[in-house]
């Protein structure tokens, strides 16, 4: 990115918490799909991990490429993924980006399915925490996977505006309580 682009970027960047909500929505959708391959004891198996990764790549690469840079989670939160030219990234950039995030999500699934492991849970969640924390500390609000794949997440007016609808709903509920 040139200095001029760093000074003037016409596309606003969403707050990190909104990115987290969008990724969590996509994670839950993909995780529910992968539950089809779970064994009766409820432990994670290779089939579930493979189905999760295929679902993740389908949801976050193919759907994003066909849906103007938006996965279902990004659509719900009015965000989209763009490349350095502010266009929908190519498949190679999306695969690179989502392979990193998908790997972190796989480690999170293993950690959450083995809660009795203690310190191992922390170690399995550490890559996701480090990657996500960069969005909170970086002035450009970019995560590690954004930097490596040369993409960025920006605000858009195309979406469901889930966060705004929840704020309005909660405000109405507070008024009714008074």
C-alpha cells in the first residue's frame, strides 16, 4: 500500500467487534454443517474436520467470490472483503486468506470439543487470538490473514444491518420496561 492510499482510503473499515460477530456467524453455520460427521460419543473426528474445512472454504471463498465479497456473516453485518484495488479479491487471495482463518477455526473446534485438556485449549486458541488481536491494535484495523493475503474488510451498505437492528430492538425493549 502506498503512503497516499494509507492517508486517503475512501472505504471505511468496520470495528473489530463487528468483524468478530461476522466471523462467528460464519463459524456457527459451518460448524452446524460439520456436525453431520460427528460420532456418537461427540468427539471430533477427521471426517468432521474435513467437512468443516470444505464448508469453510465453500462459504468463505466460493460464496464470497460470487456474492460481491460477502459471506453470510459479512452480509449480516454490512461488510465485504476487498483487495488492494477495492475490488472483490480473486480466488487465490481468498483461498490464502481463508486457509489461514479456517486453520485457526479448526484449532478452535478441537479446543472447544476437548474442554478437559486445560492448557492445551489455550494453546489451540492462541493463533486465533493473536490473529484477531492485530485488528484491535493496528491503526489500519487489519488482521494477520488480511496482511498476508493483501485483502481488507470494509464497510458496505449492502447487507442486513444485524447490529443496528439489534440495537433498535433492545432500545424498544428498554422503553417498554419503563
